[in-house]
C-alpha cells in the first residue's frame, strides 16, 4: 500500500458477499426440511416459512438505508494513494469471517425443521435475498451519483462486514469505471473481443 493511502473495499460488494451463501444454505435447508414431517406438519411449516421469507427480505433490504444514504452523500473522493481492493478479496474476507455463523445458521435451520418444516431454511434464504436487494439498491444509488462507494478496510468489523457500522465515519468515492465490480457489487462484465 502506498504511503498515506488506505485500503478500500466496495460497499456494495461487502453487502452482497453474504447473499449467495445465505440463499443456497437456506434453500438446501428448506429442501431437506420439507422431507421432515415436523411437529406442525409440512403445510403449516411451508406457510410459516413463506411468511418468514417475506419478512426477512423486507427487514434486511430496508434496514439502515438512511445511514447508507447519509454516508454516500458525504463521500469524499478517493486519493491516488488509496488502494482499491479486488472484489474477490472482499468476498473471501467476508465469507471467511462469517463461516462459523453461516454453519451455525444452517444447523439451526435444519434443526428447526423437526418443529416447523422448511421455515428456518426459508428464513435464511430470505436474508440472502434481502442482501441481494440491498446491494441492487446501492447499485442504483451509485449509478444515480455516477460514483462507486468504497469503505476503508480497517473500519470494517473484524469479520469483514458492517459497511455502515458505527466504526465507519465516511465513504470514499471513485468514478463509475474503477475497480473490478459493477455498480451493485456484481462482477463487471468485460466487453467481448471482436
């Protein structure tokens, strides 16, 4: 890292990093949970799971939007000495930092199937979908401002998450073409060779 520079991670990439693992673990747990009759029965379990899915999507997607918006509006331009972290590095850091929580959540979702079939898995999948929607919202915000949002790596939590946590005092911004991730945190599509 250059002297005086900061390591910066994309805000949308940090948010989006948990979406896929939560979705797939939730879908897998729900699929297994449907096979277990459970105490409430499959129909009640799936109905309860659908309700939990919708609630989880809404809560996760809408939580802390004001904080993200305030930090985005006050974002300072990143300096030449700042080092932009690759998308893959950010995703790996988040997943490595949360691996035990993901395993514990998956085990809890599987265990809950004996009481309410599929509900725990659908709750997990809803959290993953909510993160994906929040990242998409951040992508729209970035496109509207024509600037990508970055957060200092040392302000993230020890597990690589919380891009709008108390430790984060400000975001940095760059042009829309900076880094290897598109607005919203997805992989940037490269132009096809002619």
